[in-house]
């Protein structure tokens, strides 16, 4: 963000498959955007339709869209912060990499079909 005062982040999701989300409202594309100001931080999220018109603002509609499309933003493979990426890439410990793998696989859980997980050296 050096030299920039405002950052604009936008993610567009296709909404034209069999399982669309409120297609009558959004059309074939749903865009989630946020502007981040160096001085004041982030503005609220905005959700836009295929024509770029604002449909909603705030977290509620975003959560509904993410749930509809089964996007799990808590999954570190889906969205990794820069700090998490850095710590994973620079970790030389097998245990840390294994913990990351288990977090990605969302296991162990009662449904975990692979027995008791354990760390192994590769």
C-alpha cells in the first residue's frame, strides 16, 4: 500500500450455474467489494449485482452468499492471511505443517474416516 491512499478490493462470483443465489436480484455475477483507506481503515462491505448496482451493504448478505455457495473463509486454503502464509512457508517444523494440514482437512472430527491422525516425517 506504499503511496496509495485508498485500496479497492473486489471479488466477483459467478451466479449462472444450476444453484444460483437470488438470480432475480443479482443476475449472473455477484461482486463483493470493500475500500480500505490508509487513514481511517476499512469501509463497510458492498454487494453489487451483475450491472454494478449496489444491492446490499454489510456482513449479513455476504454471510448468506458465502453460505449458499459453501465458501468456508475459515479454511486456511480458501483464504490465507499474509501472516499465516508467511509462518507456514517459513516453518521448518513438521509439527506445524501437520497442524496446518489438519486444519485444512477440518479433521479430526467424529466423521474423520482415516483413523487417529499422527505426525509423520516425510
